[in-house]
């Protein structure tokens, strides 16, 4: 059976957890605290989660795991080469422009002690700029790529469910707000903190 090594505060791990649930794939959840120990580095060379353990070995990096799941199970992946490129474009954008800034901003607001106000303001500005791009793209669309749920949605949505911790009212981004509501209506959707037990909810 597959095993997901994850840590609740890492929403990259939550993205993969949600994808596994949506696909109905049996797996065991293993609470893994990221570290640099030889044992963990054997699973994850960067000492990070998520790690998907399969009968064939270990797969690292959330986007790579999502791509593996889409290919191996035939769901939420591209229908043709055009969709493959479009999904890849949004996965790369998510990692570089959306989740990178949103996750750092969330960490500063909800988890860090005495964050630098200037740095927090800058990451907040960059996160809001990414939200604006996504909101414009989703206007008139139901999903990020094509007419159905794909791994692009599963990747991008993760940190956006922490609206209280990132201090955003999604009513100001109506297309994102409607898209997140559609994702919440998926039968296996759960809030990230409900997906992966093992860590207390951060205090704002």
C-alpha cells in the first residue's frame, strides 16, 4: 500500500493528501516531521515533505507526486498535449508565484514570532498580486484548466483555504471565492487541518 509521509503545517502535503482522497486511492498517512537525519534524507533528499512511498520507491515534491497520481490513475490529468502544457504552466506558476508567497506570508502572520514588518508587508503584496492574477484567470471559468477538476486546481487551492491565517476576505476576489466553493463541494474535500492530524492549529 502507498504511504504518504506528511506534516500538517505543510500544505504541500495537504495538496497530495486531498488528491489521494479524491482519487479514492488507499494509502496510509505517516506523520513525518521534516528533518535532516540520514533516515529521513533517504526518503527525501531535501529533508522536506510530502513524500509518497510506493512499492517502487519514494517520490518527492508535491507537483511531481500530483503528476504521478494523475498518470498512474488516469484522473485529473491532461486530455491532450495542449492541456498537458497548460497544467504544467499553472503548476509552475503556483510554485513560483502563488504558493511560495502565500505560504511565506501565512507563516509570518500565523506561525512566526516577531516577524519583520517590512518583509511581511512585501510578501503580503506579492501574495495579493498572485491572487489578483488567479482571480482574473478564473473569471468566467469553473476550473483552472479546461472544464473539470485537474491537478492544477488541487495544487493551487491548498493554501487558499487558510483565509483566516492569511488575512483575506475572498469576497474581494469573487472568482476565487466561487472556485473555492466548488472545490469544497467535492465529496471528499476536507479543510487542511482536518485532513492531516498531528499538529495543533496555529494561533493567529
